[in-house]
């Protein structure tokens, strides 16, 4: 059943309006939708981002379930199951007529196995579920970000194409949207981890300058990508640990080694324990350049 068909007004719930979620919220609000959240357990930073985006704060998850036509869960992977359990509890606490109208869309970077767990959690209390994933940066410009979706009645999410988001249905199977995110992030974030590790090793081994010269000669595009992308890595490293662990689970589930991406999680874990990781994504001017960052990581490694 397409629960959004013929709706005159649509209210979207967001869990949670953080780095990605508050920009998604802003896009939806700018296109005329009401966006709500429950910020009772969120950080002050998330509260500031939500207020900046224009998100309405509701007192409880029960209010969120009652008022939202669909809920987009956009969190760090480690919190995805907990968020689904809270929403399931809220669904159970409201009357049956409301249960049938709840569409819960998990947009987190989780393994297909985890997406199927969340599907069971939501459906066991009478809710509706779609698996989704986000590829690209926060959608500050048209065409930069895709929302892949899969599951029964996947087409019902297409309505958000009318409100500033780009929805790409993948089919009727829960887990497909999560699978494409896992494979994609294995390249982008996995490569970021590898670059950070090898540059730190080169600095520690005393060949950093020579390696940089060789990269500039033979790997120009990749080296420029490192210089542009690595300075912001520490501010994201804590969020990316769980994502690499979910990719490792995904690969193990299909019979491939989990160790490559488990190693990426280890690199992000190391970086997350340094002072560099305390920098906020809202402080890009405070980020060191790549060379300064790698020098600091090498010092931290040897301390």
C-alpha cells in the first residue's frame, strides 16, 4: 500500500538532523514540507543544526510517529538499530490506525543483514519499512546526492523527488539499497583510510617528501584528491568506524574477506583518538592541510 498517495500535506520525520540530516531537512523545508524530529536525547550541536534548518522539535517519539507520514533515519551506523527500536516502541504505544500509516525509511550506512533486522523490528509492530542509502555529500546542490531505496512498494518514496531529493528505486528486496552503499563506500572511504595509512607510514619511515614527488609525477589526480579530501577526515573519523565495520560484515556474508575494511575501521579508530578528531565539521578553516595532518598523525603514532 502506498501510504503517501493522495496526501494533501506531508510531514517528514528526521532521525537525526546532524551533518547529513539537517541539510536533507533544509531541502525538504525549502520545498514546502514540514519536517519534525525528537531532539530530547540529541547533542547541543544537533539541536543547533536542527534549529538552523527549521526542523520542529517534538516532545517524544510517540509524537513523532503520530505526526510524521514518513520517517527518515539518518544516523551513524552504530545507532541505527537503537533508533529503530525506539520508533518501534513508539508505534506500539499509539493506536492501531496510526500504526498503518507509519513508513520508516532507514537511510543509514548499514549491512544488508542489519537492514533486514530493522525491517523485522518495524514490521513486527505494524509499521511499514523501506531500506535506503545515501550516496554523495549533503544535498546542498542539485544532482550531488542520490537516495537509493529498495523494498516492497519502493515507489512510494518517489514522492520526495517532488521536494528536492533524488530518489532511485532499486527493486522490491530489502537489503539492496544498503548493499550498493556498502560497495560504494568500500571504495571511497576505504581508499581514504588506505591513503591516510600509507602517508602516515611514509612520514614515519622518512620518505614522505620523496613519495610526494613520485605521486605528483605518476598519480597526479589521486594525489590532488588526497590533498583536498584528507584534511577533513579527522572530523569524520568517529562516524566512519561503524560504517567500515558494517562493510566488513557485508563482505563476510557473501564469502569475501572482512579484513580489508576491518583494517579501514582500525585506521579511523586510531585517527578518532587524536586531538585532530575534536575539530568540528563546521570549522573547516581550522583544519590543517594534508601535510600538517599526516605529520601530526605520525607523531601521535610514535607517542
